């Protein structure tokens, strides 16, 4: 027989052995005794109810037991850790044991023979598979056992609560921190990295400067930085700006922003309103600012309007003025949240 003939013959389903050596089928007690069937059903439902109780215990313990409680329970483990672990484990274990008990005692129990078939199933095989799945669903008895079905749904549904509650441990809620930065009236604009203030005369038409609030470079009376560590990084990320200068005749200010520029000098947030990437790719002739992440493009001469890409909002603009020493300062904080959209943003 050639190799091609062997391959062809292997694709033909083989006839099953008439007597594979299986013994006679033994019926389970729950198959022949209705009382035992009812008892098994109640046992499965009880396991699902215990799972629900464990889930409720998890949620209550999460809020009722402080992590810093002095009393411990076992092997030096804190009460919060142990109760949360045991309650969540109990919720999952009871669902698993309940499903296994359900399958062993109540679902259909019979031997089947499966024909070998080629790897690529035919349409008939697919239809037969779907029918077998439907038959299995019917044989599981879930449709005619509402007690088991409802308690299982309740146990699995309640398991979503610990997952939601656990999200709290990802970090503190931001509160209103997303709506403001450290910019305030009279704060100097400073060059990024070096921290030197900016005069209008330092900039020529077409220039772009990456900037930060001067406060990020200042120290207190004892010479310690006002912002350092994580606090510095968070405030720097939110308050980063780009300062550009263009011919004043090219600027088309939005209504109410006629006095936000100084001799054609404009200031915008450096954080893209799409997903928060820092941007500074500037086309001097078109006044377009391009985000390198997803190519969102903003027209800085028209209120940072989005002209291309996935960003849905213009860049927030920082209103500028000049102080008595001739340096650029902010008139106020940004009048809208910086960065990408979030659900509480207007």
C-alpha cells in the first residue's frame, strides 16, 4: 500500500468493536431511588448556599477587619488575611464540590462510543456535536432542577462581589485629583529639566519649549524640595506643558480665550487627550502638534483642535500672562481636566 493510500484509508471512520469488553451497566442509587435522588439534589444545593454564605463573609470581613488588627489567629497570620483567604477558598471549593457531586449523582450516567473521524469535521459531525451538547444539557437536568440551577447561579453570581471589592486594593481613589493640577495664578512657567523661567523675548516665532511649573524645582526654607519621589512624578505628569510662539495673526482663539496668549505665545497641556502620551512633535508651518503614539494631531493655532487621529478632545490650554519681572506666568490652573477621558469628565 502506498503512502497516499494509507492516508486515504486513515480518513475513513473505523467501525467500532462490537464487544469492547465493558461490563454490564451498574445503576447508581440515585438512578433507582427517588428519595436518594432528592437528597443528592438538596446536598448539591446546600453546597451552593454555603458558597454564597462564604462570599458574604468575605465581603463583611473585608470591611470589618482592619489589616492592622493586633490579634492573630493561626501561624502568625493576621485575622484579615486568614478570614479573607478561607472565605474565598470556601466559596470556590463549595461550587467545585457541588458541581462534581451533581455530575456524579444526578447527571445522566451511561457509556458511549465515539467514532474516530478526520481532524476536519464534516457538517454532519458538527450538527451531531451540537445535538450532543443539547442532549447533555437536557440530561444534566438543569432545566427540571430549579433548586440546583438557582443556587448555582446565586453562588457563581456572588463570586463577582469579591473581585469588585478587591479592586479597592489597587490604590486609593483619586477623588478630585483628576480635575486639577498644581498650576495656580501667578506661577512661573519654567523650562523642563533645567527649571529656568521663560521670558517672551526668549522665544522666536516657530519655537516650542517643553515646560513645567516652577514649583517643581523650588525648595522650602530648609532647602528640601517641595515635591519629591512619587509626589513629584505625579504632579509633573499632570502639569507638563508645551509653550509655542507663532505670529499673533495666525492664532484663532476660542471664545473667551482672547487674552490667554502673550504676543502669539500659547501654552497647552503636553498630555494627549487620547491615552495620555506626552507629545512635542511640532510642525512650525502648520502649527500642528503630533502625538507619536497614535498620530493624533492638534492644531495649536485653533485652540488645539483635533484635526486627525483618535483623540476626541482638544488639548487643554493654560491661560498666560506676564508678571512684573517680565516672565511668563499662568493666569490660573487649567479650566478642564488634563489627559485622557474618564467616566466622570464632562
